[in-house]
C-alpha cells in the first residue's frame, strides 16, 4: 500500500489572502507610520485619511467578506443580487450567466497545475491525502484531465469535505487500485475552551479497506498557521495536537494498529506545540525511517539541514508530516519526499523539474511525503 500526503495549495484558483506578501522596507515603514498615527488622540482630517490609505496598502481594508457573489442578467446587463442566493447555480453560458461567481481569487498558471499533476504522477500512490483543495468539481477535472496527461491513471474514488475556512482550503482523499473508502468522520464542530471551532479548516478521520480486506485508519490534519500573535497561535496548535493525540490513542485502545496521521502541522518537530503528538505518543515520523529517500540538498549550508533538507528526519523548518503507528512504521518498505516542483529560493539547492523555471510555476510550497507499506 502506497500512502501519500500533499498540501497542493489549490488546483486552478487561489484566494488572494493566501498569497505571500513581501515584508520589505516600504511595508515596515507603513507599519511604523500606522502605529504612530493610531497612538495619537487626533484621528480626524488628514490623520484619518492617512490611516485609511495605510490600511489599504497593508491589506487591512477588505471590501468583500463573502467568497462569492451572485450575478443576474437583466436587459442584457449583469448585476449583483442581494442576499438569499444559496440556491443559485454557478454562472456560465449554460445558465445564461445567472448564478454565482468567485471573488478575491487569482488563477494559477497552467504550467503550475501540470507540475502539481507531475508530482502526483511521480509518486503514483494508492491513497492520496490532499490539503487546500478549492472544491470537488476542480479536483474531478484535475483527476480526469491533468493526471492522465502525466501518465498517471486517474483515481477511482474522490471525497472532498468542506471545512470551516471560506477561502477554498478544503481537504480531500483519493483512492485507486482496489483501495476503498469505508467511512469518514469530520471534526468540524469540535470546539476549544472558548467555544470556537478548534480546527480552522477541519480534522478528518478515514477508514480505508485494502484489496486484501485489511482496514486502515487515516487521520488528515491541518493545524493553525503561525501568525503575528505567536503565543495565541501556539496555544491553538497545542490544543489541536492534544485532540489528535487523543483520537490516536482512542483508536489504539479500540484495537486499531494500522494508523497514519498526515498533513500540515505548521510547526517544526522540536516545537512544544507538537509535543502531545510527537513525544506524547508512539507515532513515528516517516522522515526517520532508514529507507527514507530524498535528493540531497546541495546548498552551502546543507549540513545545517536547511529548509527542504529533510535528511534523516531533521529539518529546522519542517511543516508537513506523515506519522505512522509502530506497526505501520515496521511494515514500511521505503519512504520518500518529492520536492522537485518546489522552486528553490537560492540555487543550487535540490534538483527540480525542467518545467519549473520560476516561483509562479512551482506546484506548491510544500513537498509530497509518501510511504510504501507492506499490508
């Protein structure tokens, strides 16, 4: 059984708020200026106007809060419809452009989409856990059109679950070669101590049946991103890690042994936030398996395990994980990582596809992790 996880960072379009913003000299000057203006008692006149300008430049000014709006055609013109549009269809030529259209998204370059498919084709897995999928329709199109173009047989079963995030960052599972999805459980309604959703996207439990009849328990995770308020986000991730560890131990108590936890934990292995999961359980990281295979980092400071090195389980900026129960870890024949579609910030660092010539053409900022397990 070949199992893989890949934070694909959307397929065809990505919400603008997910785009990386460079924090250069101008940006830092704007932040300092805004701080000084907010400390003043006088927020009228020119001061108020400048605060508005700086809020816009720094991205604080959000005009639209909904991920889509409804368009209606009347007398040859398109116009926005108000509320109560939940039953509207997607706007296209079939619906005569009546329906909804996405807002605040930017298209992903076709070559980047093909590189996403190239990564998946190269690892050629039986079970694929994906993070950051915009919707099921996009994944179906990607599966049927882009994967075959790269010589990869499409997956037989696809399941996408919409989570708490409204920016098109859903989680999905894809299976083929006789592997069947038996059940799924969402934790979208789990709450933290303040009554807020514990998982900003979702936490999904899958039960998959192998062709031989063996059942495997897979947990797909996406922890909270690290933001400006470090203490707060650290607390959130630790609470999420505690919950996942609790679920894992519950599965063990129920006699389950074939368990894997995979996804983006958004923190480094030595972080205290991940202690409940990485040190409070017997889970093993695939990067620590003796057979773990990855291209050697050719950068000058590779011996310090720079970003992307993943050499024998050590990486100072690791975010993505494939954690296995002891039984799964012992049955693993070989494991690896594919980062050939990640654009290195400095060259040379690692080998990349010839189709990746710049940052805009990379498949994702995350590598794909995989393990070939003898079931």
